[in-house]
């Protein structure tokens, strides 16, 4: 990425001011971003289609992807702070803007949004299971 001059390369380098691991082939960052690009990205497009078509499979997939994204982000924060506390490694530039705006705020979206989606899908799933359970009690639906 350091040699890229296109828009994506410049954005990547700008973000790296908050976390230089993005320019150093850090093993955790490479693995985490690979999982995001290979698994969560394509599944997110599938979920988008399932949302548009109002398909019920949306909810379990949305919970899985959101939980995976939150897990990756929590590990990302944890390793950042662990390396600083234990090894004294500082990955962010000294200006507080890069830490608070880029590192905390931009990554915070990847915790808040998945948490909201998990909550909404969980509520929908509970309502669906409750409806089926009540229908079984009334004898309207048979068990498989």
C-alpha cells in the first residue's frame, strides 16, 4: 500500500495514521482484514439481498456476520491497547485527532451497528419462535 497513489491507497495511508499496523503487514491485521474481505463482505451483500426480498434467513446470517464483526473489532481494540500497555508499542500518531476520530470513532461504528443489528434480529427471531410455540399449543401447527 505505501506505493499506491490511487484514492483507495491514499485513504488507506490516511487511516494508517491512527494505526500504523495497516502499513506493516501486521499478522493480526492482515488476518482480520482477510476474514472481513473474504467472509463478512460477501455475506453482507447476500444479507442485503435477503433484506430486500424479506427472506427469513436474513436474521441468523445477520446475527452471525454482526457477531463476527464485533468479535474482530473487540480483538482489534484489545491487541492495540495490550501492545501499548505491555510492550509500550504505540501505533497511532501523537495528535489526538487521529486516535479519537479515526481509531475510536471509525472503529466504533463496527461495534455499534452490529450490536443494533444483533438486537433487532434477536427480537424478530424471538417473536417468530413465540408465534410458532403458541400456534403449536393451539394445535394450528404440527411439530416436525
